C-alpha cells in the first residue's frame, strides 16, 4: 500500500484505435478530496481517458493505480493490453462511481431499484439497508418522490440525478463524470450541476470531463487541458482560466466564451 | 410585433359518436338476428353429451401450448444469445437451426419426427426395452418435441433481436459498476431483452396456440380432435366448427389479456 491519500494514479496512458492514437501518454494523479476537471476540444481524448480509468476502454499502454492497487494487465497479442485478472477489475470498478453522458439507467427498473441494484447484487448488502441508503441518496438529489417511477418517465435532468445517486450508492472512492450535462436541454443543466457542486463541496474525490467552463472554474481544485491526446497544460482553475500560458489553451478558452 | 397573423381555423374535435346512431342500431340488430338464428335453428343438443371430452380437450390443448411455449422459450434464450455473442461456430449453428425450422412447414416437421423418428426408434430393441419406451410408443412426446422446437426456433430469432437491441450503454453501466458477467446477464441483459420482446412474444404464443391442432394428425387428442370426433359421430358440420372457433377465440382473448397485464407491469414510453 502506498500513500493512502493517493486515490488514483495514472501513468503514461496510451490508447490506439487502429492507426489512430487517441492518447499519447497521459499521466495524472488525484489525491483524496481532489476535484479534477478535464477540459479540451472534441477529439482531444478526454472521454477516452476517463473511460480508460475503469477499463471500459482498454489502454494500449500505461498503468492505472487505484488506492495503491495497480490493475494487472497483460498483452492481448495484438499490441494492446487486457486485464490479467477479471475479478480484480470487477472489484476495483466497484470503487469507481461512473456517471455517463447518456445516463444509462436500467430502463426495466424503477429509480430506487436502479440505485440499490449494485449494492445488493454486486456488493452483497442486505436489501433493507440498501433501500435505506438509496432513499437517503434520492432525497439528497431531490428525487425521493420519484423513487418508484421508471426512468423513461423522467426528464433528462432527473435521470442524470438518479444516475448520480446510483453511482453514490456504491460509496465510491472516486466519482467519474463523463460529460454529465452534455445530453441535457440547457434549462436542465443547472439542477445537475448543483448536485455535482454539492458533492465537490464535501470534498469528494471526483474526476470530471466537462464542457461547462464556468462550472469547472468554480468547483475544480485542479484543471487539466487535453489537446490531441496529450496534457497541454494543467494547474489550479484560477491560473488556467485567468492566465493561460499555452497558445492552445488561450485559443480554447476564448473560443468557449 | 403588430404583424397580422391570420387566424388559424378553429379546431372542432369530432363529435363523440353514440352507440345509438341509426346505422349502428341496424348493424346491432343484424348481428343479433344472426346470433339468434345460430342458437335457435342450429343443433346444439350434442354439447352436454360431449361436455366432459371437450373440457378434457381444452385442457390438453392448453397443456400442450404452455409446456411447449415454456420449454421452447428456455431453448430460445441460448439460441438468441449465441447469435449475438458468439462464438462464431455456435452462432452459425443456431442461425442454421432457426433458418431450417422456420423455413419448413410445421406439419412436415411433425410427420417427419412422428413417422420418421418413431419408426426408427421401434427398430432398436435397446430402445424398445428401455424405460422410455412406454412414452416413446405414444404420440404426444413427438407432438410436444415438434411444437417445442418450432417455438424455440421462432423465439430464438426474436430473442436475438431483443438481445442485440438492448442499449449498449445500459450494459456498459453494469460493467462499469463491477457486475460479473453472469449477474449482468441475469439482472440486466435478459430481463431487459424479455421486456423488449414481450409484445412479439404475445403474438407468437397466440400463433403457437393455433399450431396445436396439427397434433391431431398424429392421434393426439386435443380440443380439435374432440370436435372432429363430434363431427364423425353426429354428421354435423357447422355447429362443432363454430364452437371450435369460439373456443379458440376465447383462449386467445384470455391470453392476450394476461400478457397485457404482464407487459403493463413495466410501463414503457414511446418505444
């Protein structure tokens, strides 16, 4: 076990899709309580990078270490990597609460069933306890009244808040947000950002891929700017947005505003 | 913004039509006369005599329907699954099986299995002396197997589409939370696929009900066979057949209501 304050350490991550190299060696360390915002233009590799952390995309090279435990990888025989121990990956994934751009709630379950599914059927928590925790979480994200509704009957913002409650229910070490507001109508973005902002305030470790620059500036403790599969610049949000050093970041920020 | 906007024509919703409009009253009267004629002028006095056998026949039809549908569905799940997940040789095998069964008439399959397999079995003393022979000597196992295989092949195709149609993101979410592969299949993929396939399965089960009378051609006694017997005994043509139509209609209606109930337990919107 290394330093326990280190929640995630990613070193020299590469990802190739055929001839296209999307990530060209990205390293990132998140300490406990960090809120890291990853920004960058489309095609910069930021979503791919996030999905490599919990191995939804298999990196072509590099290591991922969660809470001091490095995910064991071996060669897949085609110049890439694959996990050498599926059980280890599954165990580590239960410590990472992922929130997707398109919510990905299970449509055949009610909101509450979605929230308690992983605690009960993956973590082996007794059902009544999971329901208790689940209802408390739904109250937090303001969906307690909707707990018996099916996802198809909720607005996008409500679905995303339910998805956040689902991710929180596993009591994750780190929360991963993959563009959580990009699929929402503009008027629904606020309610989701409020929930994420509250989580940031209570010093939850989070890695957040986002297009909401204003939000990133407010809640992030650290901002990473990805460009063409490499970290172009990183630092505290005030510096990044107030006094960007690299030309590309300057251009990117001015194109957003 | 004082531009003149032409007023839209006022929308008048169509008047709710009453049941008592003249042309409807006329049609109701015609229908009532037909029913009256059927009941009054046709011969129904044979029903009490055959009541017991008819109920037995209905029971046999329902047993045959549900046993083959349930067993067939259990085969359909792996048939659909391997076509989506592979491995390739298994997928081809499943595809070939579904194509073969779906591409040939059910009656032909039934006769091939009953007359073909049945006579082959009878040639082997090992089989004739085995504990299975008392069953293999009867007709219903062949009817059961044929109907089950047929249902499995059609539903295998339906389940293939249903498995493939479950949104990738939902599967991915289950993976991202560390779900094991079997748990993912049992908790997310399969129930989601069945949910998607339910409306189709309703229709297929109704079709299966209407395939069951074919077993009467290999001497299995279902409700159709009982009605045939009535026709032979009484020399009546229309009355037994009309009753048979009514029986199938009622069974279909009850099945559709039951399936709707199950479907509505998980409401869907849009899709």
